[in-house]
């Protein structure tokens, strides 16, 4: 499949999500394909993250 995935980081967390893998993909189809290839090794939940910008009412403090 054509497309690119760029890993942004991997974090370990306590609680429900033991590991969070952050990545950027060239499109949603590429992102889902990458995530689906790993289903045999882990339980997953996919979340889309939209960064808050300076102009947003909920933006960074």
C-alpha cells in the first residue's frame, strides 16, 4: 500500500491504556492499515487527535 507512517512517539501509561503509540499517516486508510496489522499482538483502540492551536478557546495554556 502506498503511503507513509511517521512515528511521533511511544509512551507508557498507568491505567486503561498501557502503551500509547503516536503516529502521523499520509491518510486515514494508511493509518488504519498500519493499526490493523498489529491486532494479532495487542488489543487496540484508535483515536484521532487534533492539536489545539493558540487561537482556540481550549488552546494551550
